[in-house]
C-alpha cells in the first residue's frame, strides 16, 4: 500500500513559525514532528511506501525523513518548482504510482484507519473516495431569509441556528485511471477534480469518520494539538 503526502505548502497561516521550518515538521509535544506521526501511523496500518511532495524548505523534510527506513517505510520525494495544487503533483508522477493509493495532507492529526479507507475505496470501484468529518457550526445571531417580489421582505427567521456540514478531512483514496484525463505539469486542485467527476457523472464516494481529526492550519490549532498531546498520544500512536 502506498501513500502520497502533500508537504510542499508554505504554511502562511502559521507564520512566523513556518518562516524557518516547514509546517509538517512542526513539533508536537516536544516529541514528534507532525509528519513523523503521519509516517508512523501509515506503517502501523500496513503501508510500506510513500511519496512526499515537497517545495518550501523541502530540503529540511528530506534531511529529517531520509529514506524512511527508521519507520520501515520506503520514501521518495517529488520536488515542486511551482505550486501544482492538491492533485497536480500526483498527475505529474502518475506512472510511478500503483493502481490505487492514498493522497493526504502532511499537516493533519487523526486516528483515521488509513488501511480501511483504501480498502473500502478499492472494493467500491469509485473513482475517488474522500474521508469526511461532520463539522458543527453554531451561528450566534438570528438568521434572516430574505425574499418577496422586491427582495426586501423577511421570508423566514431562525434564531441562532446550528448547521451541520460534511467537510473533507484532507485524506483521499484515488485510482490512477481517475487522473489520466489531466495534463501533467498543470495545476489541479481537489475542488477541480471533484467538480470534474460530478460533471461527468462519476460521483466520488465518501468515507465518513467520527474519531479525532485536527487540521493544523492556524496558530490556535497548533496550540490545541500540543495541549491535547498527552491525552491523544496513546490514541494516535498506540504502539509507541
């Protein structure tokens, strides 16, 4: 089983931390880098190889991870000279990948079972499987629905509603043939891929998840990850 880890972003929202350190190497609990947690989890779930797409400060990621042997993984690196989006690097290196594989962000903390995600994708025959999470958004205001012939009347009212959304976790199972129609070397975002599949009638599949998930994109998220580490360590890395 193989995974592609996206680790080439500049981590703008985490500045100034990411001025000198790529976001996937940010330390958690003074013990592991975020990326190391991901690699240890992949190995625990039966993955034996991974490709890491690097860009900003990528040489530091190479130096930290090496060939992956310390985690019993085989690692190779894809260097992006310019940003190619979520799926662009995958398209560029498509022929080096197995028929089915994972694509995931290198800055997330979750106890998602990666093996189960990939196996379910293969069994389903879907072109793309997206790990999804139920996100609850509480609105602290009265929400008005505007209508009427002139668009100046209140047609409905909800006091402080609670909305539920299924959001992408940044972890995907992909089939190689799904990406064949796209040109190598051109940027391709996850959003563009999903819209293309919907438009062509090849609907992506979802893999709902209700465990722990944290996308470390902002300083508050990073602080939360460190605050919760002691209680989460045994959940995220049960065998260490």
